C-alpha cells in the first residue's frame, strides 16, 4: 500500500532531485539560506513556489502543500465505499435539542 509523503518528505524529494540546497534555490529563484530555513525551520515549502517545483521536479503540489492544494479524489481507493470527504449534512446533526422549561 502506497502512503502519501509528508510536506517535509516532499520538500526533501525536491531537494534530492535538484541535487543540493543551492541548486533548488537557483531553480526556484530564492536564496540558499531561504531553502535552508524551509528545510530546518518551517519543514514545508511556501505555497507560491509549489507550482514551479511541481513543474521542475515532478513532485505533486498536493504533496508539497496539501492544506493549499487538496487532493482531487477524496475517496480512499483501498477500501471500497469509504468516503473521506466532507459530510455536507453535518450541520443538520450539530444542533442540540432545545429544552422546554
């Protein structure tokens, strides 16, 4: 079963495919200390660089920033009839019954 990489794993994959922090920085038009900060402090790539990184390195934007670029398919393919999306009826169940005094 294939697992989805974390944001940090996707970022390190980009760095590995670039060959170095410096080359990743040159490809994305940022400084090397900026890439170092992504790798050591924030552990994720800012969203404005995800599309370019996807185009250059082939790492899907959904892996780099799943909070900004959600997956297109929201159904777990491994389990039949298992829905993993948003339940649009959840608001109807949230209301508590009212007490009458």
